[in-house]
């Protein structure tokens, strides 16, 4: 049996003019993410080269955000500025952890255990 920490999910999202992104419904349902929970995310500014089928990660930052209505998470303005993220821009999001309606600490709650893999 092997134990490791891995991300819970990775997805692409558009950032609205107020700095919000939406965690997809199927991810929220699967992981039981509800309004008021906190999520630890890595937000990545990316560039996609469709000819080479390559995604370039230009820069990234880790944030913790409280989940709002309809699964929104907020990227603080200073983070958007440092990553040079514009409204309606496509970003990559890596979901690292969920904290159920409490202010999180830096310790991760989830781990993967591989059974006979």
C-alpha cells in the first residue's frame, strides 16, 4: 500500500470582472463542497498552443478562498494583478484541499492511498 498527497481536482475556468471563478458542479457534488466551505487552490496563468497541443504554465499562486453562491471562489485583486489575469481569461485551477466551514490552517486533510496498484 502506497500513500501520497495529490490534488483533488484540476479544471479550467474563466475569471469574471470581479475576480471570481466557478468550481464545476460535478466537482462540488463529488467532493461535497458547499457554500461557506474554504478551498485551497493553485491558480495558474496559462497559454495554450493548439498546434503543438501544449499548455504552458506562465505563472502560478496558491490561495485559500471561501466558496460562495453557485460554487464561486474569489481570487484576490493583488493575486490577479501579480499573475496578470484579465477578466474573461481562461486559467487553470488545481484544487488541493477543502476545509468544511472553518478557517483553514496550512495542514492538508486529504491523502491518497493506493491499494494494490
